[in-house]
C-alpha cells in the first residue's frame, strides 16, 4: 500500500511540474466526455440548399434508405410482400387525408406524410369511394332535374359505375406511372432532380382525390354555376398538393421542362375534374317516354295507357 501511495504522489508531482512549465496547456478530464466538433461541411453549406434539403427531405431519405436496406423484403409472390403496402392505421390515413385537404404552403406532402410509410390502402379506398360517389350522385342529379316531368321515366344507369371506375383508376395509376418514368429519365440527365418512388407518387395522387368525394355529393345541387364553382375550388386544393410536391423536385431542371411538367400535371388533373362534372352531371339527358301498356276492357276494345 505504501508503494502505491508513493507512486500516486509521484504522478501528481509530474503533472504539477508539466503545468508549471506550460501554463497554457489544455487538460482533459476523464469523467467528462470530450466535446465532438461539429461537422465543418454543414457550416460551408449554402443556406438556400439547406432549405431545399429540408423541403425535399434528402437527409431523411438517406436515413430511410439505410434503414430500408436492413429490412428483409419478402418475395413478391408471397402475401407478406403485399401486406406491407397496407400496413397503416386509421390515424395515419386520417392524417394524410387532412394534409391533402388542407395543404400547407412550403411543406412537402411526401416528406411530411408519405415517406416514412407509403401505402396503397388509402389511395385504393379513396378511388373506390369516389367511383361510387360520382356514379350515385350523377344518377340522383339526373333524377332531381327531371323530377315532375310526365314524359320522363327514371332508369338507373349502372354503366356509369364502370365508366367512373375505368376513368378514375386509370388516372390514379397510369399518370403516376408516366410521371415516375419521366422523373427517372430526367434524373439520368440532371443530377439535381429528385426522383420519387412509384409508390410515393401513387400515394400523392390517391390522397389528392379525396376532396372530390364531398364535392361530388354537393354536385347533386341542380345549379350549374354552383357546381362549377365547387369544382374550381376543389381543383385548386388538390392541384396545389401536386404542385407543392413535384415542383421542388424538378425546379433545378431546365426552366421550360420544369414549367411544362407542372403544367401537364395540372392539365391532366383539370381534365379529370371537368370531365367528371360534364359527363356525369351536366350532360344533356334525353327524356325517356313512359312505356305504353295496352289494356283490354270488357267490350273487347283495346285502351292504350301510359305508365307513370
């Protein structure tokens, strides 16, 4: 023990001599962790590009890709592979619907709601609900417009369901597929282009269509001006979600290409809204005459009556 005490005192004396010889020397405590210097690259980063990274979510996307690489993906022919596309809860779906109905300027919809867990549950059921809403509301609108006319006989038009389903699902899948291919192609030409995944683009388009569900219900109102005003309002809300999502990804591209891309996205979106309103609600309907039913009386003569 005495030897150990003498050794410790000798160490303290050496440290005191070193401090006396060099008073400006820096000492490090064993109990306190050394401060890690900040990344020098972040100081040299341009402030404008930092906002772009925050808007596009490039930092989080790198972490997401690293974490995704650690996950084991199931083969595509198994049920577990497709189950991951529907792995969302009610709160996530409602939060994404809320974000599509009330878009926040300067906020990226993919970064805020989709990138952490893209899904097909919301887009599939939103499109299915929109199909039946447009078909049923279109039939009810036609019925209310011709209500009270003696020459009109109401006949449900079930073909409108198939037409609405073909139109909406083709738009919700083929347009994102074309846009995804275009972004991949431009990404090979321009390095600053941010290419979203196909599933993320489908999510954006699917959730952006939710606003048309309550709008289609209000299209039953037999006033053409009111219908078109509500259509323009819904088009502005859903179109702003698409613009705020895809414009930051392509604005570093050629100016004409970027503007033409956004204009095409808005044009196709407007054609869907205008086409649904014009075909299912404002299309001129022909009055179908009531069927003629022959009635035989007791005298043997035939009396022709109309069924109302």
